C-alpha cells in the first residue's frame, strides 16, 4: 500500500513520492528539475494539450502532459499553457512540457520501486 501511495504522490507532485520515503535531496532535485523543464517549456510558448480525439498525436500529447499532473490541472483550471503558434519556439516548448510529463512518470515509478524494496 505504501508503494502505491508513493507512486501516486510522485505522479501528482514531482519528487513527492521520494520525499515521503525521506529521500529529501532526491525529491528536491526531481521537483526542481521537472519544474524547471516545465517552466522553460511554458515560457517558450509551449502547449499543454487537453484530451482531443481528432488527431491520434494529440491523444499521445495529452497522456504525456498528464504525467505532470499538477501543471496539467492548473493549466486546465487557470487557462495557461494554451500555446503560442506564432512563436518560433512553440514546438520546442511543447516538447519540453511533454518531456517533463514523461520523465515524471519515470520518477513516480522510481519512487514505487524504492518503496517496494527493489532499489535504494
């Protein structure tokens, strides 16, 4: 049960699953890294994709962005991360945001593995 809690906490907030296991430095590094990657992506005019069924690639982008749940939820509530197509950096910013979400999935799984005792 603790492993599932760490997995979900790490998915909701980057690094929180590690902090719950008293791995404070690792959790802080993950939080800052994922936060910086997301902030850079947003500052470049990247887009946080909602669930759309018109294009299969936007479905994949949605699941990538969902990996960074706090940012995704705030983007839906506060209406930021709409993307700025006229900016040259739009595609790179979108890739940074999606990359942050995908990395956060891996970080949450790492917290799960530590809680299960599969790694230290």
